[in-house]
C-alpha cells in the first residue's frame, strides 16, 4: 500500500521531542515551492499529490473543507494531542489558504481545542485576523519565522530561494508584531548556506534588521542536500553557484535524517566548513546578545560550545 499524507501523525523517530508532539498536515503541497524543500521528494507527499492530480506548487486540501475542519475539531478536542506542530510537509500560511480564510478557521479551532501548545514554523505572512487571534491567545502559540540572511542582499546568488515568498520586510514585520504581542517568537535562519549566509554583508545586515525589530531569539540550521532536491536546485541556481555550494558537502557521508526512512537520505557540510561557519555565526550572535541555538550542533566535531554565554545545543524545547 502506498504511503500517503495523514492529517495527524505523531512526532517521527529521530526528531526533536519524539513522541511528545503531533504534526498536522491539512493539505498536500506548498505554494512557496522552495527549490531546496525536502518535502517534495518524500514518498507520502508525492503519492498524495499524484492521487489528488496536482503538483507541489499547487496545494490541495486532504479532504473537502467542511470535512477537514470537522476532522480537525474532533481530533484536537479529544485530549489526545498536547503539542501540535504545523507542519512537516507544508506551510499553514500558504498564501491561497490565508486569503480564502481557511488558515484562520483552522487556527480558531486549535485555539478552542484541548491542544496546549501550537508550534508554527512558516515562510508565509499571516493576515490581520490571524495576528489578532494569536495575540489574544499568546500562551498557546510558538511562532517561528523562517528567513535567511542573504535575503537582505541585492543580487544575492540565492535570490531564487525566495522567489515564491512574500517580501522579507513583510515577513519580519509580521514576526515583530507577533513577538510584541507576547507570543514566543523565534527567527529560524533556515536553510543556512555556509559561505553565503554567513558573510559579513549578509549576516551583519540581517542581524541589524532583527535587532531593529526587537527579534532577539534565533535558531539556525544548515542546508542539507539529497537526491530529491537536485533537480529543482539545478533548475533554480546558476551552475557555478550550485557547484560552489556542492564543493562544501561530503557526498561520501550519506546518512538518513530519520531512521528507517530511505527518502530522508542526505549529505551534510564537510566538518571543517560547518565548524568555521558555526564559530563565526555563533560568535556574532553571542556578541550581539541574541538568545540562540543551532540544530544538530552535536554533529559538529571539534566545536567548543563552552566559549559562548549560553548553551547553544537545541534539545527541541527552544522553539517550543
């Protein structure tokens, strides 16, 4: 039987807080269609998109809207789910569903449910109704705005990464408003590209912007490569840019991000590359007084994390 997307699923083995949270996937696909997105290559996503007769960049709900909302209300009202993450394969603020009101309807149900904590990670922009809903229920939400430092640069070699997104200004200003309302808000620098996002021009300007907006919590994680994204990455990046990035990766060290799931096989940066990048980035964050963590810090060999003012190893609770 073909694996397909489930509306609700428990946290996956190998992920932060395994077994202590659930994912919710109200639709298949994502309008942002970022070329580096691993989700498009996952079997469950491909099978569901095929069954729905659509493609990744044209998301469709898993079921008709009334049926979807009823299913969400029933499950989240059962008391079975304590912490809910939105989402693993898509974005709750995919523009079409923000504009037609479905994103708001879903969040309204979640706010009124027995779910204690709603964790949102997004590259989208919530509308005024959603921002107000979050502000009125600040203790229920954790908001994680995903953005990359090189987005601030004119003529960035990674400009194609943001071609399906609203402007960085709109996304960061929305995050600042949400943070100011009392919602725990973290800027997730993801996917962070060594040699581009950690340059003085990119990182310094980006952190200036975050400080100006009083966004003082940062999490960062590095771009992973996999066979599943090579086609879209080759189509999006200039050949010399892609080859320069690929030269920093260890293609002899393939590993599975999630145990037992061969469609999560990926390649990480060479250790000397990631170590130098982490030291530079963490040093700048530390110097400026940010609260910050790095995903997968334990995998960086030879890094002395004790030199920083705080524990920067993420145990899954920083953004939750």
